[in-house]
C-alpha cells in the first residue's frame, strides 16, 4: 500500500532501507513508520529543490531568479504577485526567451493565454487558490499585459 505514492517514491524509500537488511519481508512492524518518515523527508526535500530552482532559473534574457523576474516584469516582490502574474512566470519557464515575447508586445500570444489559463486551473484544482481567485484570474487573462488605450478598447469591445 505504500507504493502508490508517485514516481520515484519506491526507489527513494525502499532501496536505501531494504539494503540495511532490517527484515526480509516488507511488512515488518517498523516498516510503516520508516516509510512514513522517508515520505515526509522527500516532501521537505522537494520543497527545498523547488525553492533553490526558482532562485536561479532563467526567466528571460539576463533575468535569473524569481525575485529579479517579478521585479523586472511586474515591479513587485514575489510575495506581492497575483495569481495571473505568478502563472505568467510559470508559463515562461520552458523557454523564457521565446515565451516572454508576450511581455514585450504587451499582449498574450494564443499559446501564452492558453497555458496561463491551464496553470491557473491546475492551481485551483489542487487547492492552491480559491474558486474566487480562479474566477478573478480567468477574467484578468483576457486583458493581461494590455496597457492604456489597448486595454480600454478591449474592455469596450467585450
């Protein structure tokens, strides 16, 4: 029952402890406690890896780390980003020099609009944002990055 936790968990939890020869059977009395501790350790390790990654990853040409990216794109600290802004930064990660194009043209490309919408939907699905934040962000995506006259014209047309 402990093996249905996701990719890599079996390798991480069973292999090191199995080699210690506590017992030849997987169902020995201390196994559940040992496996639970390993899973907790893995969750903490994942968070640390993600934090370190976000502090060094490239978000655009010459823009490294979440702090510089949020300051460059939105003139804010990372903790002040709204849902749509955070989703935009997540969207650029696979290829920041290509996907940051939306920022420079001040309009989301069709790919960017679809991807940001998907990221926000996943944040809602997994309980990272409320239904209210989800709805608000979905509404904002239509005018996201548009400025001044373009934003007003878009709102008036819809």
